[in-house]
């Protein structure tokens, strides 16, 4: 669901461009592998937004400080999707 140009821009970011997503999901108590298996479309969208995020330094800082799970609404473009995923918890 992305244009060829967007795909090129995402690929140019490199294979580690969504590493923060894996860490944030872990901090939120979500099994990233299970999510990818159960809902691959949602996982790809989460990855796409993470790769294009302009606030990676804040995310990394919050992850290192152990505060990302309580502050992600302030900086994460995936916050709305996370809220929808966690609504049933």
C-alpha cells in the first residue's frame, strides 16, 4: 500500500530503521513476533510509521530511560494504533 517512491525512501533508511519499534513493543508488553504473525498488515504499518518517524532520538532516550511505555503518546506516530490494539486489554 505504498507508492514506489515511498518504498525507495523507506528502503534507503536501512534494515535497522524500525529497531525502536521492536523495543517499544517489548516495553509495552507486546510480543512483536506474535503481532507480526497474527496481524501482518498492522505490523507493516507500524514499521512504516516508525521508519519515517522524525523523533527517533526522543524514542531512543525514552527507551534507554525505561520511560517509553508511559510517554510514547508524546512522541510516537504509532500511539493511536497502539491504543487501538490495547483497547481490549
